[in-house]
């Protein structure tokens, strides 16, 4: 823990050092052997020295990741090497799972409606959406962690939720959940014979 303080002190003094170096005079001196030497110390014989212009350039540049922070509170930075803006880094959610229905659950719903609940931690960010897929096909898109699938056929189905960005690109996926839907099929009543309301038309065999 104590090792941080000298480093922080050096970093805080770095801008001051650069400013002082930029403002100080730099001399170009040629020695007896013809070697060119740059120094900020005025030579004894100033007639053999000339003032040189030295320009300090930054070693690299960086930009913030849109003010985003990691889970431990650290701010994310993007190194910009070619001068072009880069997309903010995606930090995966710590929890993304379907909590209802539970896997391998048997549901009985004659209307075919299936409610799906999602647990996502931390809360969904404004630039993200939740997309629910049914049997590998996108079925719903929402900013809420609750979905309702309508008129699902009876039988076994697989659902999965994923986090997508505004462009619809998948960023993170949950584990798939399989459920089994049971729907009671009530046959239509047999039509009655014309003129005889009490007699029904025989059902075909």
C-alpha cells in the first residue's frame, strides 16, 4: 500500500517537470572533436554555443471510455494510437440468467402464454437491451427483465436471453433454459343436422 505514494508523487511532479523543461534554455555546443551536445547549462564560452529550439511531444494519447467505470469503480480508458475514436469497452454483467421458468419445468397453459423472468446484475444500462430467443429465433426485445411469450405451441422449447447494443449486436448471453408446455386441445362440437336440432351429424371415423 505504501509503495503507491512515491509513484503518485512522481506522477504529480511530472507535468511540472515538463513545463520547466519546455521553458528552460537549451544550448547547442560543438566540442573539440566535433560532437554536438545539447545542454541546459550555459557553456563557459558562449561564443561557441547557440540556443536550440526543442519541442516536446507527448508519447501517446488516451481518452476516457465515455465516463464508464468498471465494477470496482475504476474508470475505463481507451488508448488512441492512430487518432481515431474507439468504441467504449464493454464490461460484462456479473449476473445474466433466466430465473423463470426453471429449466426442465413442465407448464400447463391452454392459451400458450409463457412468462419469462430474467435476473441481471447490475441493472441494465440505458444503451443496452435484452433480447429473448425462443428455439433459436429472436422473439422479443425489451428494456425490462420480464417477458411474456404468446401462443407458444405445446411441446418442449428452449429459451435464452442476451444483452444487445443499439445496433442489435450480441454482447453477452445467458445459459439456455428448456421447458415443456402442455396445452389441452378441446375438439370442436359435432355439427347438428338441419331441421333436427336434437340429432348430431355422425363424426367421421
